[in-house]
């Protein structure tokens, strides 16, 4: 009747509905990079038209800053810590409190000391600020591993013996001698009393080794107390506990953690957060139902005894004699996109958004805060279907998994597109998979769970239904029901497909094979066409295509292509002779070797002599899955190798670059040659390709590793490069050169080009072009999009990739 007033009233009601959530991240611990991952997930899945997220970041000295949402997409705090004063708003205590009190509720996702030991919670309690999570008293009791173990013992739960060493005490050797003798210990675990993510955890055999590791932890000030306990033989697990609307704790189905502990391995920071097959996760676990229920009951009892709220994660062991020992208690569970929190909850039917709303809604109810969320009442809009495919059988399949699931998750919030996840297995079969299976940590886990889904569903249906019942779910709480995965051929998969978001890296996804199939069927897809993809996949062909661009200041690296089979019958002397010829041809003493048709740092090694060539080729000839750590100088971590045998190798001149490091929150630039490494995205809009702002890569080893490139919490990417290193005029010249390279290669849609750039004159040396660059949660492409004016946020960036093909 009164359309004008109805419109005004709807605007007023919308403004009234808006809810503000303060998101606390960062902190002083070594886990602040993981905290960024968690904060990014909360932002991605909780922010909406009704909910505004206000990020507050604490640096390593616990100084608070109000940061932009864009900064949450940084790979690590080191990406921006050194320029916080310029890019963020400092928050002295008074301003911090004012900001916190202007929001409805605070959501701390700070891991480790300060975030999980009760300190930040105590600050919030004293100032009467409602927050998500457990109170300070519960955090304090649960976070200290030694005190928590003693607490369990007092309450009658099973525990294993432990000893504690204090930093300034002189009785360490005496304590350890008695402890090792009394418990007949042949292998022990040494770890900080307070800490998470398995940072600073060591496996030892003797008292002297234990003393050495304890002294290391003390010297690095990782903690002032060190816990020593016998090595636990059994099956490891972790379980999420949620609190329902009646305040009752409910443990979800646990995840079983399987890894080989025979060579003193531990479930460390790297194994937790980088998806590799050095550790396997079974969700659902392989425990019998009785064991699963015993874990759940004890976890719920401990949650209540500690006095926890909302959500927590407990780690433990099922011992050979059937006893269950809870070894670690995490008041703030990690929340990266495929974390245990989301993985386990998805088995019950929670999406990421569902779960975070469930947690925040109940935290608000517990503290008398109105949860102003109308999400469940929204009308569903008609959206265009987009199939997202990931997996494959290349060395880059785990990065593909991260890219594909991230693109799928972000597009779920799109108002234009409805994404559906599909998994390509090593046999070239495609599986339509449910929400829960996309959150497995590796491609191998997805394949295993697809094949065993029917048996698991039959076995676990009762337990899952019981958890749903005890969670006291209301209408709209869960929107991602489980269904059995459906297997089909690649041909069948392509039927009725209008747009395919390719999240595959390497192999058929990037060498033009899949692109040609799609072109023949007139199916739209992201990225360049089949011809460009084929050229860029082969680094030799890429270099040939870019010849004769020297007049533009664009160069390629001198390289030599060699058949791997040539090395099969080489003697030691022949390797020495080959090295001598190679160094003369390339004009360098240090050489980079890589598979000719692989990307993403797979199999890339810096060689220093003929013996290195022999070691490298021997591993490839026997089709080894990886290069073990310390095989080559400067190689700290394992390097994954292609699953299928490589036919050709490229030997390239190693380009010596300036040394760039972040030390003590300061950027250190030691000029050597004037060359630095950059990675630059190109994006097509309205038929025109343009270069985005480059990212300066800072590697920790001899070669930038896969996880430094793509895994959140590792690696440093500074976007754009600081003016003191590259002047604006030089930067513009580099961007123009990138556009020339992209045009010559025939790039369409988007790509990422890796280069060395001369900071004096803007000349560039092209390393490679990636036609399907990673779309992982903290990829540099998102950093570069956010550095544009106006910024392109990640979901919008993904939408542009689809719109480029006029779908």
C-alpha cells in the first residue's frame, strides 16, 4: 500500500539487524600463521549481509591493531608485520576496549600462549566483554600439558607418567635419570608444557638426548617448562566437542591419525598443516563403535569437568590394552578450511557456515546477546551451476585439492553461481562427492573414502544419528547432508556440463588435454585454451616461444633438455664428465634441475656437482615418491616427485638473487646481483589482459617449496614489493613486460608468470608460466587482487574467472 515507506522500513530493519563480531587473531606464539588461517575461515563463512566481521590482530609483542579484512588473506604474519604501522590502526588498551565494546560479541581464534592459556579470555572477562569459547579458568587448566595430565589423574581418568623440567633449575639430569629408570623408558617425547600444533616436540631415546632437546627449547624461549613422557604406543585420535543449546557437551565422531613413528617421527606442525601422505587421517576412524563411544563419553566428561564452553578439540591415544589417554586439550581448535573441526562436523551435515553460526548462536544465547541472524530465512536464488574438479595423479594433486576445495567453498557464498565438487582419481574416473569428503586432507584419503563410503555409512549411521539428536539441532542448523559418492567416466562427467572450473594442476588439467576435450564439446572453462596450455606446460617450449623478446628487456634462462634414460648406464666418472660439460655450456657452477613438464616446484632441486646429478636421476629412474630431507644442500624438507616417470629433465643456469629476509619484523635486503624473484598474475577483463601487482617471494631454502608457495602459514609473499626495493617506474615497466609475455604465449582468462626481475632497469627473466595457477586460501593471486584499486576480493576474483568466458 505504501511502497516508499515499505522500502524505507526494510532499510531501517536491515540496519537494525546488522551484527558485529570482533575477530581476534595473531598473537605472540609460533602458531600465529595458523591463527590467520582460522581467521580467514571465519571471515569467509560467517560474514554476510547480517554479520560484519571486525578483525583485530595482535603482533608478537601482544600489541593490538585493527587490520583490514584483506590482510587476513596474507600467507603469514610476516607478509605484513613489518609494515603494520603504515597499513593498520594501532589500538592502545583504551581504544581496543572501545572497539570491542562496540561489537556484539568477540571471537578469539588465537592459538598457543595468550590465546589458549586463558590470558586473552581473562582480559575479556575483566572488561565484561562477551566472547566465544571457554572461560579463562578452563583454558588455564587445560592448556598446560603437565597440569592437565595431573588434573586427569586426580579425577580418575587414565594417564601415563610424566616429568617436568623448569628452565632455571639445576636438577634436570637427576629428574630424568630417576624418571627413565623408574619407568624403564627406551623412547620418550619431549615437548613444551604450554603450546600447540606440536611446535617443539621431539622424540628421544636417552637421558642425554632429552637434556639436549630440553635445553634447545629453553634457549629458544619456546617455554620455561618442558614435559617429558614415555613414547605412547597405540592409535592416535583427535575429537571435536560442541556445546548444544542446553549447555550439554557433544563429541563428534573422532578422526584417527595414522603415521609411521618407527624413525622418531612426531605428528608435528608440518604434518598437521601440509597435506601429504606422510600422515593419514581416517574420518570416520577405523575404531570399533564401542571404542568410538568410549572416546566420546570421556571427551564430553572432560569438557564439562574443565568447565569449557562452545567448542574444543581434544587429542589422545587408544592404547593396546584398550585404555584411552587424552594427551592434549585445545580450547581454540584450528579452523583452516579442512581442519578437524570442519571435517568431523561435516559428517553430521554441517557446512562451514552452518557450524560457525551454530557455535556463535549458542555463545550469544549463553551470554544474553541477541544473535541477529536472518540467514535461515533467506530465499534461495536461482544460480548457474558450476562444476569444480580437482585431484588427479600428478605430484601437484594435493595443491589441486586445496585449490579446488577453496574455489568450491568460496563460490558457495556467490549470489550468481552454485558450485558442485567433483574428484578426479588416479584412474581418470570422476566422483561426485558429498560435502564431508571434500574436506579430507589428501587426494588419497578422498579416493579411499569414496570406495569405502557405503560400508562406512552402514557401520556409522547409528552413531551419526545419535550425535545429531544430542546436538539438539533446530530447523536450518545443518544444510550439507551426506550422500554416497557417485563414480562416472570422464566422458559421462562432461555430459550436461556448461562451465567447468578446473582446479587440476599438471597432467591433463594443465597440458591442454582436458582443455581440448572441453573445446570439442563447446564447454566453457577457466584459463587459457588447449594450445596455450600445452606450450606453457612444457618449460622448454615456453622458452622457445619467448625468444626474440630481448629488445623489450625480456629474457629466458639458458637451459639444456636431457632424456632421463640417458643417465641409466652412467658411471660415476660419466656423471663427473657430464657435470663439467654442463657447467661450461650454461656458464655457471650452480645448476637448477626440474622435470620438463611439471610445475609447482615439483622435483625442483639446486645441484652443485656431478654427485648431485647422480643422486637426483637415480631417484627419478626408480620412480621414488619424494626426495628425502637433507638429500641436497639447503634442502630442509622433502620434495615431492611426479607419480608418473618423467621422460625429460631441464638443467638451467641458477640465477643468484639478492638476499631478502624478514627478521625481527624488519625487512632485510642484502643486494648481491640486483635480481629478485617475483610472481605476477595476469587477469583478462573485457577482452583485455592486464598485469596485477607482483608479489615478491621470500624463500627459506635453496628453492621455493610447494608449501611456501601455497600452504597458509608458511612462506612469505610481499605484495606489492616495497618501494625501497623496486621503484614505481621500474615496477610499471615490469608489469608492461608481463603483459607482452602473456600476449606472446596466447594467455586468456588468467595465469601466473614467475620471473626474476632486475631492480635497477626492470629487465625480466621468465622462469615459467602457470596457466592454471593455484587458488588455495592464501595464494598470491588473491593478494594481488586485493592490492588492486578498488580491491578484488577472493570470491569476486573467482567470479571474474567464470565471467571472462561469458557464462
